[in-house]
């Protein structure tokens, strides 16, 4: 098994984001069907892929396959 040393990029040090979810948004989500949730996930995944560089896509693949 390969050991990948995936570390944050230096230019991203100290950066981040946060997101607040309201009680109303949680209730709306709880009323969604499984199909609606999967469609949202698929659309989000397509969006993320469309804005990633090839290097970022490779880093994501490595991170997803990482075994501790």
C-alpha cells in the first residue's frame, strides 16, 4: 500500500470558511425526498469538479483513497 503524504497547501494556511444553517433550512432539508437529496449531491459534485484544476482533482482522488 502506498503512503500518501497529503498536506494542506501553504497558500491556504489560515484560510477557511463557515456556514450557518437556520432551523428553517434544516426543516426544509428533512422534508426532501431521497431523490431530491441525491440530485442535489450530484449537482454539487459536478459544480465542484467544474471549478477544480487537474492538480486539485488529483489531490482529491488521493485524499479519498487515503488509508490511515
